[in-house]
C-alpha cells in the first residue's frame, strides 16, 4: 500500500505539470520551441518535488493496521529469540521426506476419492500427482506421494485401507517419477522413434518393474515359433501379449500388479509407433586411434551390416567362432540376423578405414537380465578393441537402467575374462554346464523395493 501511494503521488505530480504547461501556453500564446522549454522546466520542477517527497517519506512505516498482532506483554521476541525462530523454520523446511508411488482400487461412487485424500492428509501425506484407471467394477487410482521420512509404507496402506482402498500396492519413488504421465509418455515415444532398440526399455519405464521378452516368429535355432496374437493384442490380468513389429510376439509380465486397460492401450500405442517407423538406429560414430597408430571407427550396427558381418565370420578362425557362439561353427551365421536386429538389443561395430568390419559387440535384452557378447577378428585381437567395445556396451547398459550385465564364455577365453576384469566393477563368477558366466553388477540390487499391502 505504501508503494502504491508513492506511485499515485508521482502520477498526480505528472498531471499537475501537464496542466501547468497547458495554462502557461494559453496565457502567453507560446508555441514551438518556447513551449518545449516551458514543458521541460515544469517537468524538472515536478521531478524535484517528487524526489524530495519520496526521500522524506519513502522509508516511513505505514500507519494503517497490517494485520499483524504483537505478542502478549512480556513475550516480545528479542534478537536471540528471533534467531531461534528462524532456525526452527529452516529446520522445518528441510525435514526429510520420502517419495512413494501407490496404487489402490476404490469403488466408483461419489466421495470415494475424497475419503482417500482425507485419510492421506491425516498422515501428513502430500499428493503430488494422481492418475485414474477406470475398470468395470471400480477405479484404480495411482498416486505419487510425498510423506514424512519417518512414515512407513505400511502405515500409509493401513490408512488407505481404512478409507476404503483395496488391493493397495506401494513402492519407493524417485525424482524421475515427478514427471507427469503425459510428458513421460511423450518422452518415451521420442526415444522409441529415434532408436528401435529403445522399445523394450520404453515399455519397462512405462509399466514399472516387469519382465519383457521378444520372441521372433521364426526361432533362430529352428522349430516352432510362438503362438500368434491378434493385431489389437491380448491382455490377461498380469500378462499382456502384443504383436511384434517383425511378426513375432512381445510378452510383458508383471506378476505383482495387474495391468489396467489404460496401461495396455499405452503399451500398444508404443509398439504400433515402433512398427510404423520400421528398423532404425542412430548413425553417429567415433574414430579412435589404436596404440600402433591405426584408426578405427566405432558405430551402431543393424541388419544392414549382415553381409559385412558374415564376411568377418569367414575371416575368423574356428576357435574364435567357437568361443563366441559355444556351438558348431557352421551355425554361427544363423545367429547374425537376430543379433544385428535392433528389436533384441544394441550392436556396436568396429570397422577399419577401408570399411571392413573387424569387431562386433552385442548388448542383448534377456528378460530381466542383459547379456554382453564380443567377437573380434583374429588379426585384430589383443589391440584393445574388445575392451573398448565392452566399456561402451556397459555404458549403454547403465543408460538403459540395467543393474547388471553378464557374459557367457569359457575359462580359456583369457581375452574376455581380462576385459571383464578391466571394467573395475564387482564381478560374480559361476560355472554352468561347462561354460563360465561372469556377471558385472552396475547398481545395488533391490535399490527400489516394492511391497503388496496386507489387509489390516
């Protein structure tokens, strides 16, 4: 209000100056340059008056009631008390909180959601976002919550159950969950549009922790393919099956939480987008210089590199192919089309200045796990190519949110064992059916646990 009065005074002074100039011009008959001089003088005088008034009254406290009330007699806050109050306020603002994702089913009737929100408010839980998934017999409400750090998930679910929530599920959330659903879906669609290998990862981020398996229409080793699914897909409680773009089947399973029709529609839309765009990979590449001085190029590869990859197979020794594919050397070419497809993972190729492929590195989605595999042509081994490929593949796995990667090899494959050790990550070793499985842990296991609420 005080600032507003100063503004009004300034405007009044300006209008007064204009009126004064008008009067002088009328009485003297001045015009042109004379009128301009009179105007400048009047405005200067007005500005001086306004400056004097502002300096005299600008810092004076307002005399009207501000709504504030003094403390009772004897309880006026001194400097030390005010410091303590500021510290208390700051401590209150920095109280530790926890983010939770929660899903519960309520009856589709007026007041159900209001009762739920009231119960959460009673626990000092803040609702950051809410999504509703209509069902035939009710509504599934999905919340992003911010709760006091001392409040356990079980306490939240008990309050929700008391307010009529059923089949409640809750898990810890993180800052990534603060993005609203439409923005998150658009971001996942963009990632899928740029890179076909992103589809399984996009589905996993869209639907939460789940197992995703892509099965080709014709298995690599021959035999009968998966049972076909209609174009619109199939939703069966905790399992959804979608027709893969190349004709196979994508199976998504989440045993701990049924899928809603809304989630099914979103997943189907992502798969349809992927199918319409066709196979695609980013075309970036890096040129590296090996210790002996040769330049090599590392880039993404796809089925367009099939012939060049087969030519590399022809130049590899039977021992090198046997260590890579763990089977008859004659079967090696049959796997290439599957390995190079961006539908099942990501492949990096190393090529020489002449364009010849001399190394391949694969990052393969295997349900909940991720496999890494390397093949380097004999004449180019022991030059650091395998270690370079492996380090880049692990970087891709970290970007994809994988918690670990594993390599299947033989104990005699000293090059692969040395490359895994060179990652300087925690390693687990296990012998399975005569082969060595080395697992590198990229993130702590169970960083985000989920629990299904029990009825109180």
